[in-house]
C-alpha cells in the first residue's frame, strides 16, 4: 500500500474483491480523525 500526501491529506488506492470481481478506488482520502481535516 502506498500513501500519498497531497494538499495536506493522506490519499491511498483501495481495491475491493468479491466473487471474482474487483473494484479499485483511486485517491481515497484517509480520515485521521483530526479536527482540522476537511474534505471537499
């Protein structure tokens, strides 16, 4: 897993596999729970 720090937010790609199908979500923002985190 590769974490990217873009514009002050952590981004990652997530792949979900279910019954021989897969879905990849790119640039998923990881919420750290910090009070100053905003997602637009």
